[in-house]
């Protein structure tokens, strides 16, 4: 379980270790595209604390 925290809008869900990023990156992560989420966050200049590869 993880706590998702959007850094560009007021949105937080879940409990546990935080994964922070723009809502677009979080949506990519939730739809099974963790590498795309990391790349998108890097392009927008937002630090990415999420996972970079699937488990």
C-alpha cells in the first residue's frame, strides 16, 4: 500500500510510504506505466519519488 500525493493539485489517496508527483505522472503509474511516469515527471521538472520499474 502507498500514499499517493499530487504536487500540482490538492489530491491525496491511500496510506503508507508516500509517492509524490504531478497528477499526470501518478495516473501513468496507476495505469501500469511506471517508466512513463518517471520520464513525464522529469520532463516537467518535478521530482519523482515513485517507482521506476514494475515489481
